[in-house]
């Protein structure tokens, strides 16, 4: 029998989502980064002066995509971080829906930055971001070039 999926919903993340987020990021990047992501997303529920805001795209009870934004002290620029769509659902429009939502609900004066690899830069270009500069990452573990991309709200 044909089974209709519920429509994706986008909402702020809850503390109880952290283990699901860890699994999602691990599925893309491995356990090391999954743990790191869960620790950073946990900052959304901490007492730090500028808390990140985490968003999840959920279908049924399943988180299929996550992303976070964090402001700066002067409130003019926000950075988008930890954008992750579960590998089973890449190229289904989830990443685009999630980032478009974040830009729509954003405070008015804000410009957006994201640091990304070459492989995902085309995704951000589709969302109206442009490359501001390339940055050489000199880490021994994962050297390479990343791109600082930006757009106005
Ligand atoms: C990169 C990522 C977030 C994209 O999310 P997604 O849900 O697969 O992308 P969408 O389906 O929403 O794609 C939106 C548009 O971008 C395009 N696109 C998606 N990924 C792309 C890529 N890697 N390169 C170029 N274009 C891409 C799509 O074709 C689509 O184009 P359209 O609007 O003309 O149809 C997702 O693949 C992912 O999580 N990858 C692993 C983690 C990662 O790289 N995160 C980003 C780190 S900064």
C-alpha cells in the first residue's frame, strides 16, 4: 500500500534532540565530528552570553537535517554552522528549506557568513551566497582550502 510521508516541519532544536543530532552528523562525518557537533549544539541550552540557535527539519519524529546560527557581539553578522542533512536524504531540498527558513526568521539587520568546503560551496551559491575569500587550512589532520561565503539577509 502507498504510504504518504508527513510534510517536513522546521522547528528550534530541543535538548532531547542532541543524541539524534550526534548520530546524524556521525553518519556524514564519522563519530569524532558527531560528538563535536553534539557538544556545540549543547551550547544552545547553556548560559553562554551569545547562544547559538539550532534548527531541525523533522519528518514524523525523525530529524533529517540540522543547522545552527550564532551571532556576533555587534549583532550585524551571524555565522551559519554545522549544516547537515542525513546522507540518506541528500538532494531532496531539505538543506535549502532549512537555510531559507533560518534566513526568513532572522533578525532584520543581519548579514550571513558560512565557512564551507569546495564540495558544498555550490549548495550555498544556489542560496545566494557568494565566495568572499578562500582560506588555507593548515591543520595536519585535514589540510585544504575552505571558502568564506556571505550574503545579505
Ligand atoms: C551540502 C548539504 C547541506 C546540501 O543539502 P541538501 O539537502 O542535499 O541540498 P538541497 O537538496 O537542499 O539542494 C539545494 C540546491 O543546491 C544544489 N546542491 C546541493 N548540494 C550541492 C553540492 N554539494 N554542490 C552543488 N550544488 C548542490 C541542489 O542541486 C539544489 O539545486 P536546485 O535548487 O537548483 O534544485 C548536504 O549535502 C550535506 O549535509 N552534506 C554533508 C555535510 C556538509 O557538507 N555540510 C555543509 C558543510 S558547511
